[in-house]
C-alpha cells in the first residue's frame, strides 16, 4: 500500500499589529469602501520591526506540533518567498529553534502557491520512505516589500504563518491527503514580481547603476534595475485576477477528476485568500455553493504562502470543520504557479489564530 500523508496537527499565527482600511486610507488615495467591495478585506496584520518570517514560522509550527501532541519529526519544509535572508534557507533555523534536532529542513519558493507545493513535496518524501513525520509551514512577511506609494499592493497583503504536521499513514484514515495537482507558466512571470535583490537585478555598493543605465551591462540579461525600490513587489492585479480564477478552477477540476470526487462531495473549499471575488468566481466555476468557501481574508488580507493553513486554522478553531468532511485546497500565485490538494478532515484540536 502507498504510504499516504495524514494530517495530525495544525496551527497558525498572525503578528499582533492590526492595520485596518481606515489607517491605509489616511496615507494612500483609497478608502474603506473601495477596499472592502473590490477585495473583501477589512484589515490585515503587519509584523513590526525586528520580526522576521522565521519568527512567525516558529510560532505556527509550535502550535501545529502541540496540536499533533508532540512527537519526533524528521523533515521541515517552509514555503516562503520572503525568507529571513537570501542565504541560508530559513527552514534550518526554524527547525533548530523548535529543537527538532539535525533533520532535513529546506525552503520552497513558489509565492502564494507555496503551501500546496510544500505539502506535495512532503507527500512525496513520505511516500518514498524518506520521512515519517514532516512539519510543513507557510510563512510570509510581505509588508516590508510593499511600496508605500502603491495602493494596489498595500491594501491586499498581510503577514502571517500557518503549519501542518503530517505523518505516514494509510489512504482510508481521516486526515489522509487524497491527491495533488500542480502547474505553472513562467511566460507570465512579470505579472507579480520583486525585480531586485536577486542575481538579475544586482545591488551595487555605490548605487551608481549599470554603465549604460539600463541594468544590462553586457546586453545579455533582462532589465535589472538596482536600488531599494526594486525590492518592492510589483503586481498587474487585473491580469492576475483572470489567471487566478482560470487556473484555480481548472486545477481543482483536474484534481477532483483524478481522485474521483465530485463537486458535490466537497464540504469546504480552502482556497488561497487573494480576493473574495476570486474565491466566489472559482466556486461558481466548480459548481460549489459559495457558502462552502472558507473566508479568512476579510480579517488578515492575502498572507501568501500562509493563507491556506491560516484559513483552515481559523475555521477549525471556530468549529466549522468536522471530522470526515472533505476539503479542497487550491492556490495560485506569482510564477505563475498554482496547485490543488484534497483531504478528509481529521479529529484534531486547534488553537485560535490570534491566541
Ligand atoms: N483604492 C482605490 N482605487 C484603486 C485602488 C485602491 N486601493 N487600487 C486600484 N484602484 C483603482 C484603479 O486605479 C482603477 O482606477 P481607474 O478606473 O481610474 O483607472 C480602478 O480602481 C479599477 O482598477 P482595477 O485594477 O481594474 O481594479 P480591480 O477591480 O481589478 O481590483 C485588485 C484590483 C488588485 C484588487 C484585483 O485586481 C485583484 O485582487 N487582483 C488579484 C491580485 C492578487 O491576487 N495578487 C496576489 C497573488 S500574486
């Protein structure tokens, strides 16, 4: 029998500072009505100075391990696109702070689709006998990458972390992950992008820029500007919206077909929390009642790789998820990247996101 990943622990957190729409309206040309009606978001949490992605990840993972009742772990995978440093990966430090011992720990960088990719990676490691129990974390701090002048990104993103503990088990157990669908299309990579801080947009100590001012000293590369502003996220929101709806809808449908579930079997959709209009449109495409779609973004915004475990933790802590219910997860983000996963809900105890 194939060794199947089974969910045994769940936890999540958001940093304490709340930024509501009113606060953003005071410094940007926007207002609460626009943000609420166009995105569904009323507030989000932003990490304060001195708090890094790894700090949020540690707290979320601690809560997930507590929910799992402790026990050894032999792998930790962290989905993030806002690591503590360009090098090393953030995951080994998180594992060390959790006291997990000398285990395999690594980051996966797949933007807002990262958590589903990390889950699939964990599932592969379990199926291959590489790992018995894996902590999968999604954590991002996008608030430090937001251009303070850009109203389209500033209103959307929030910071947070969520984590699951998976163990090797059997497909008929509650908590078993039933399958995955993953995809990507790099031809649209510019739709959501942090241009600087990587090898294509090199920093220069004197800030003078490249010789011809184009950022392409040898004519070989793509434009690679320099400077602090290049480390802000840029986003073509309307186009992303269209791709997100199409890809999450298609990926979910592919997955349901693959595992033999129909839309009417789905009790809850835990989709990446980007925009309430995206979530409702995806539900419509799948023929699932929008009341079955978990909504958490109203209180936390788009928390990128953290959004699915955050939404699940919020729902579980408020008693909305019952053991045996069927849950569809689907995510979409920069890359472009997307992915879906499905599971039956296990009997687990979860503490509140803000606890
Ligand atoms: N406040 C007020 N007005 C705003 C605004 C804001 N925060 N942001 C944009 N606008 C304006 C635009 O400038 C535009 O004005 P114009 O008509 O005078 O040109 C108008 O609102 C409509 O802009 P548009 O981009 O068509 O809005 P939209 O309905 O598509 O909503 C997003 C914009 C970004 C909220 C929406 O496209 C979205 O959620 N996209 C997905 C983003 C996402 O998921 N990103 C993360 C994954 S990578």
